[in-house]
C-alpha cells in the first residue's frame, strides 16, 4: 500500500510519521520551495502533547518550548498588572501534560521532519499535486514535476486553499470577515523574553499590541489590529503600532509577517472515495484559543491507523468522528474571538475547553464508554519498574487492559492488578489505585484501547 500526502505542515508531517512507523510506503510533497519559517500556530494543547508523546517527539518539543508566559500589561506606557491566560496546573496521574506549551510552528515542523527522517522519509519541496483521478483500486496523481504517481490513497493536507479539496468540488462552508484584520509577525524586541507583553491605551485597554516570546530563537510574536488605512506588514508598520500605544520599545529583525482575517470554514465532507482531507484543508479556525494546528494534528492521528487498516468501516468513521470534532472546536475558537471583538475583559482567559482532552467519539452517556480518551496512570511492571499506561499504549498498536486479571497471553494485552493479586500472564500492578480509579474498574473491566488512544470497547465483567 502507498499513501501520498499533499502538504508538509504539522498535519501532513504527523500523518506521514504515523504511517511510516507502521511500515506503510508514504510520500509527502509540498508546493513550497522552502520550509515555512514563521511562528503562526505556536500553542500546543495538552492532548496534542499526548499525541507527540506517542509519536516519539515529546522530549524534543518540551526541550525546545516553554510554558505560556506571564503577560505584563502596560497602559499608556506604564506597568499596570500581570496576568496569565490560565492557571498553571500540576500533572495528574491521568493527565501527564495538563498545560499548553508554546513553540513556534516552524520549530514544531522541524522536529516532526527530523522524526520522519528517522524512518527514511523526507519532504519533497517544490512538488505540488496538479491533478488526480481515482478508481476503485487507487488514485492516479499528477505532480507539478511531471511525474505520474499511482497511490492507494491521497490525503489533502494542503491548507485552507487546498487544491485537493477544490478539485474534489467539496464546498468549504463558512465566512471570511474582511472588516477585521490583524497584523502578525515574528520580530526582535528589547524586552525580557521570560514574559509576554500587552501594550494599550488606558482609555481603551482591550485594543492594543501583544508581544509573546518565541522560545529558542530570540524573537517575539507580534499581534495588533489593522485599520482601513494600514496597507503594509513591514517593520515600520509594526513599530508605528507600538509607538501609538507609548510602549517605548524598539523592534528589529522582522523575519515573518502576515495580515490575518477571520476565516471560519468547514468542509462539507472530509472524504471522497480514496481521497481524504485533513487539517486546514478541512477546517480553518480563528487563532483565538490555539485550536487550528492541534485539530489538524489530531485529524492525522485519527486517520493514520485507519488508512493502515483499510477496512471500509474504519475509513468511513474518519469523517464521522473528525468532522464533528472540527465543528465543535470551531465553535470554541469563534466564541473566544467574539469575546475579543466585544472587548470582554476576560477574553484572554482559557479553560478546559481549549485543551482538547474532552474530545470524545461516543454518543452514549455515562462514564468512560467506547469513544473516550483512554486516561494515563502510573503502574509497576512485573520487574517492579515504574511505568505508565501511556508506555503500554505507545506505538502503532491497539492495547487491551484487563482489570483484576484473567487475560489470556496475547500481544499488547495486560492484566492490571492490585497489590497482592495473583500475578499471571503479562501484568502491571496498580500500586496506588490510580489506574482502577481512572477506568472506573472496581468491579472488573476489560478495556480495549484504539491505536490513537481512545477506547474502542469497554466490557464490565460480572
């Protein structure tokens, strides 16, 4: 089997890694002639950190990034207060990564490319999908280089202006608000990089300039509203925006800038036969809440194992599961954007709704049934070594947990025991009771966990 991925952003790279580690023949192409060099999606949410843990890049991501910085608010050039987007949460037995993590998108992509290269797969730059036709057995793709490729599946992860989506004729339903424009850029500033900054006028404290530190590269991400008279995204424009709010801060070394407009859209379908859409090709979000990159990464994480399996039922479930999630997340990010537009003084605050830990693929009510995220928990293996349930899940396989024992010896099947219970077969011991509590398994439960870390079935044993 072969899969061709159009687009080498975080979504395409995540999918390529997931397929490559399953020994699937994968190619990933991108029309750009050089790798993206801006910060853009710089907020990584807790659920995405769990995905990166499974894909083997979590250590590199944590080493390169930083916690969301405390923001120092200045009004009319004078320090007014400090504030945070969310309180810092301590890790819990079932949630090892409870806080968002800040890392520029280009750095995240670099880490993912390095991981992909470990499987012998490299991004093919300057190579776009220029046409394709599909039949019952595969997709014939023409590339901009003139090469014609025969592939089992084509995945369009080629952004909001997706050629793949447009060729399929799939409507991209939503709105673009031309009345709101934001200037974004990566720039050096003579400020302490341990903090973020908000500069505004005291008479209008909710309209101003934000500077967020970008770890490891000595830059800040700049953000400010544009007026109808602004027609440039140059360093001079950024500096003028700061000077207007009496910041007294000098900028230099502008490395990337863009003008952003609210573009809120959702594709009517995420699949047409053997062609799939993922990431911005399927949904585009306001930057409020840091949801776009994260939702795309999780599209890829959902799709990878289903493509490797190839069963019609699983392939059908991709659109069912991920389109519903994308619609929900669009509602979250749009609601936050509305708060900013209305100058809500609490618009900067973030809660559990942005962490994506509560995403579920179930329709039933009640505790932990099929479709919920499978929680983590500390346990000990047969040798007495400390391990986590996430260690058991890590890799391109499904996992079965049998609480209370009784599991036959089978690949990736574990008895989860309390201290002193009869240790037979392959087992781990829940010395502190966290695993039994997280899975509500006091009466004995068998839980099957999908390769993407969601529960596929849960059986209570009588």
